[in-house]
């Protein structure tokens, strides 16, 4: 049955619509009924481990792979069966894919062959200036650093003014400092041009920095689609909770609607949490409260068994007699760590797991 195109009323908001896309390679299902809506001018990151289907989805949108089922719409136009050159996108790969025998100017101008010479030269100059490579027209890719080559590839992708920009792990081959700089640069240019962008990455920090929304993928499906804050603070599945950031997992048994037992502890959870009789409590390390006062709920004593310095904070490993066999991670500031250092070595530390920070999973 054909899928209806997006409603005209949504045209100003929705740009790219992925509708129930399936893709198989022999017996392997790479995409399993994937649906996704990308708004005009936003950057969406496809995030997940290797083999989750994110690159296959990007290549299917680009027309480099043919879906087995489902439809694709861009700006209200059905592009499901169009060849890649008719889909109006720019694409940037991890490998840059520059032509080594062409100058920087000729690489950027590659997609501008239909423009008049003067207009083409002006566009090349404009784009190289935009990416911070003004005056590099006569150089060859081999004379540039990896970061500079990726800037040329970005300029080439943006030069024809495509309505959609596709990025396939474009920064993973670069060193950390260059990668962090280009993350912000690509984000700035994407906002400046207001170009709808879909980016594949396996780096959760990169996705959190760059994306307006993130689609977390696993086994060919989208497990959660939301803003970075939504995905980090309220993960929809255990996989998302574990894949994004650090997590504490504590097995529980329910006592009542809002009370559970974890080891020898009785903890309060939010009443709206699912009424599972057993499962696991999830809590972020930074949500663990140190130096808890008597008025705090879910308060108990623990001791520090290990600590790691992370540059802007410490990550502590805590053990508690009430939680046998469990290690609790807590992230603390330098100031809080200094308070810890002032405590006698044999003293226990009062910590708390705030009720609002606990989430229940099966």
C-alpha cells in the first residue's frame, strides 16, 4: 500500500520524512520499519554502535542503497525511487573523498559545473572563506592537514546550496582537538545556512554537542528520538540509558507503589514510575548527593573505594554495607572532593539517591 505524502500543513515544519523503511542484506535485517521526521533547518544525529543501521539509513536517504519497503519524502516530494543526483543533497564522508589531482578550488567547484565561470569562481572564494581557508585555492589536498581537507570537503558539499546535508562520520578520522573545533564550526555553518542536516556518528559526546535532536539506533530500529537533554535525563530504554553517559544500575524489589528495596535499603521512587515488581533502578552519577543531611530521602552511609580525576570533576566509586556487591558511581566537583579529603579516613559518608533522579526499568 503506498504511503501518503506529508500533509501540506506540515510543509513549513517537516522537511525530511522517512516512512517505515526496511532494508535487508540477505538474511540480515539492517533497517526494521524505521520512521523519522526531520524538521526544516534542524540538525539530527543518528547515533549508535557499529552495525546498528545508522549508515545504512543515511545511504538509503541518499539513494546509494535501495530500500526494500517504505518511502522517503523531502520537502513534500517523494524521492523514494529517484537516483542520487536528483535528490538535492550534499554529502560529506569520513574519508573526505577529495580528488588528489585537482586543486582546492577545482574540488570545491566540482558540483558547480553548470554555473558561469565568474559566478563559479566567486562561489568558490565565498565557500573557502566561510570554512576558514581563504587563499587556499591553488593548493592541492596533499598539501593540507586532515582538518583542512575536511573543511574543503565541507565547502564542496555546501557550494551547490543543497536543501539537505548528509554527514557520514565526518570527523572520526581527526585528532581530538581538531575534531572538537570542527564540531562547533560545522554547527555554526549549519545554523548560518539553515540547512537541514542528518549526521551519522557513534560518538555520544559529538551528538550531544552538535544535534538539535538525536535518534539512538540499535538492531536496525530507533530506540529513542529526542533532544539531547531528553535522551540523557529520561532515557526510554535500558540500552539508551547505558549507551548515553554513565549509569548506576541497582536491582530492586517493590514493597509498595512508591517504595522498593535495594539490598538492605528501602528507597522511595516517584509514584508515576511503572508498577514493576522487580527490575533495575537507573541513576546518573552526578545525581548522587554527597554529604546528605537527615532531611534527605533515600539517605545511607557509604565509603569511597576509588576515585578518578576527569579534569573538571572527580568520579568516585562508593561502597555501602547496605548494598553488598554493588559499586555506586558519583561525580563530584573539585570543591566537594576537597571536603571529602578533610574527612577522617575511617569516617563513613552520608549519601542520598534523590527520588526524582531514580528511573525504573524492567
